[in-house]
C-alpha cells in the first residue's frame, strides 16, 4: 500500500536546511533548493519502489515573466498489483526573464509535492528562528502566496491547460 511506503520514506527523511542565496538584483534571502529535496528523496523512492508521475497541469497562467501553475502528481506503489497511489495538487510559480519560468514552476511544484507528501521538515522553520539577521525569506517559496497568485490568474480569465497543450505552447520557447 502506498500509505505504508510513504511512512517508510518519512522515517528516513532528514531535515533540510535553508541556504542563503542572492538573486540577480543583489537581494539576499534564504530558501530551500529543489536539488536538496530531490537528491534526498530519490534514493528513498527507489529503495521503496515508489514513483512520482506528473498527471496534469490543473491551472496555468502568466503575468509578465512569471508563470503560475497547479500540477497534479501521482505517488504510485509500483509493487502493488493495482498500482495503489495517492494524488496531490500542488501550486507553484516560476520567474525568469530568459524564458525558463515554466521550468522553474514545474521544478517548484515537483519539490513541493515531495515536501508535502513526505512532511519534509525545514530546519529554519523548526527552530522558529526570530533573530534579525538581515535576510528575508523568498516570498515565492510560500505556498499561500503562490496559491493567491494562481487564484488571481484564474480570475483574470486565463485558461487551464493539460500537459500536451502546455508542451505545444512552450516547445517553441527560446532558452538561452
């Protein structure tokens, strides 16, 4: 059963520590890098024979160089004859002036899916560190802000796309 496999993975999960990054505008903030979560979870998925598959883009919208999506993922127990699974819908956004915003949003959604399903603790958040170190959390890392952005995009009349339609839209996208 997928629930039992998720619990086994959760038992081996270690807290992730936010790292300090500087954006292109010189602003410094703390964030959790997607690579940290993916590299920790991937061997546990293999060990427990669980796969994560994107199923559909539920919502999609753009605002300038920012892309907002809600993705549906399935976490599947590949050892189960019926391929027992759970589905989650995860909002995310990406920003990039060079045409890679959609890829940032997709990576963010994948990361959030793992973070939520496996209850990955974020060390900065566990410590509830209230000291004033001059660093700010990146607002794009906050799910409630992303959810509000997506809701706003929907209210502006932007359409929903499935993965095939999204692929067609961005297959001609220039990446530098």
